[in-house]
């Protein structure tokens, strides 16, 4: 997968992309992430990429021309599955959406700032809008990093244990059961006996029942959906 991110703050991705799983995925050549500084595509002598909003006076808006220049250049070099704009009112990022998007080969992610971006960019250049939640961030960069992380960890070969992404929360419509590690007992707080039994069948049953209980308690709407579809024999 190749991800091209258009931003006015490329340095904000230092950290999320230079550590841990994403760093290793890049090193292994499983994903290519290219950061494009929008200012490099401004024809203005001061490299401006924003201007005052028409009429409202409600702050600065990102201009269409630099964005168009950058997207056009990228599109002239390869085909893209989607040109994504990170937006608070976009489609909410969920695990099923991440699963679906992890199959893409090439995507562009545009990060907005200030009051947002000129609506004509959304109308004519953007093919998909993604929100990471119903709250407003200062810019699209943190959202783009969240989206990228959620996609990269699903690419085959990125996680060392192939099954571990599949057993994560939301993959089967359930949240994850609790997990424990050594020591067996700490300050009198002990690990559930069943996990030490060595009986895989009983352990798996316990995990499933825990996952169902937790889903019922923490994500009742997900539980109702599961019950409706009658998966997991609820
Ligand atoms: N005025 C806009 C908010 C602009 S916030 C409004 O009220 O809808 C500035 C930028 O941050 C946006 O252009 C977008 O790229 C990003 N952003 C803010 N909240 C976000 C969210 N929940 N998900 C994804 N991107 C977000």
C-alpha cells in the first residue's frame, strides 16, 4: 500500500510513523508513506496556502489551487483508489471501514486546518471523507495518523502474529476479552483460574463469554446488532 499525505505540518508525523509497528512496516517495505508539504505547491511568493473566508470573516480557509496542484501531480504519476479528506463530518472511522480500506493500493489523504478547506476541493477533488470521531481537532494530521495506523496494522505481514489483528476488538462484532500476564498473583489479585487450566476448549469458551458480556455492557448497540444477526449463537 502507498499512502500520500498532504499537509502543512509534515513534522507532526514524526513519532507516529517513526516508531513501533508503522516504522517496521515501512522498513519491511509493506507500506510506503509519502508526506507532501502543501506549501511546496503554492504559486504565491510567500507560499501562502490559506485566505480569508468569503463573507463570514470566521477565520482562514485552505485555498484550492495548491491542493489541486499537489493532487494533480500525484494523480499524473499513478492511479489512486481514493482521495480522502479528514473531516469532522465525514464517514466515521470504524473497524469494518478500516478493513475495507486496508485493501486499497494507493490513497491520498488531505489534512485540513483553520476553518477547513474551500468547499470546491470537497466537491471536485475529494472522493471520500473520513472523521475519527464527533469532536473537532485543530487539524487533520492526528486524524490522518490514526487512519494510517488503523490501515497499516491490517496489511498482511505487518503484525508478527498473523491472527492478532483478527482477534482484536470489533473484528467479530465483539470487544476483546481481558488478557493477563505473569505473575499469576500480584498483591493478592489473581489471574482467572480457567486461563491456567491448559484446556483450550474451556479457555476459548471463557474468552467468548467474556467478550459477549463486555460487549453487552460497554457497546450495547453492537450487542443488539449481533443478537439480530444471531452470530455467535447469542
Ligand atoms: N470548521 C470545521 C472544523 C475545522 S477543524 C467544522 O466545524 O467542521 C480543522 C481541520 O481539522 C479540518 O479541516 C479537518 O481536516 C481536521 N479535523 C477536525 N476534526 C476532525 C475529526 N473529528 N476527524 C477528522 N479530521 C478532523
